[in-house]
């Protein structure tokens, strides 16, 4: 099982994650059913509440919708459409300012690149730390 951070940089994508229990995102071909995705809202889409805000479990890969992923800046076909089901909405959002202080994240690509990408792979320990910081109950 792998863990991912998905970065939401547009209002249209952010609005999709309102109250829906199931949703979709674009991740690399190496993602698998059963992987976990933690979502990050940028300041562009939520200035007051930016940060990691929810986790989802990948429940299916839907090749028939892979074309939707071309608009996310990678047109070489490296991103695939994944269907997801909500696991947790975080009680406390976890922003980059918090992660920059955490030893597990100081050298992570997510922090070093200032969340500037569509997705990032994280370790199981980093995922557990996010859950701890977010006060989510597992």
C-alpha cells in the first residue's frame, strides 16, 4: 500500500470535495486500489483554511476517464483517474507551516517544493504523523 498527497489548486476541484463521500482524483500509474490519498487545499482555493484536510481510500482505477487527467499539467499519459471513498475529514487542518517543523517532513518533496505539484508520494510514517497532527480518529 502507498500513501499520497494530492494537491488541489483550482476552485472547481476543491468544490468537488464538499460533502461527497466518493470522489475522484488523478494519480500516477503506480497508484493502486487500496492506496490512501490525503488532500491538500492550497491558499489559492482556501486562504483561511489551506492545508491537509481529508483522507480517501482508492477503490478503483477507471481507465475510461483517464483523459480527464490531461488537464492537470501532465499530458504524456502518466496520470490515471482513480475513484475514491472518504475515510476521514480532519478536525484540524495541517498546513505547510506545521509540517516544516516536523522532522519527518523537513526533507520531504511536498515541503521542499512548497506543495507545487499535482501529487506527492509519502511514507507510512509520514501518513501516521499527518493523522496525528490532524486529530483524526482511526
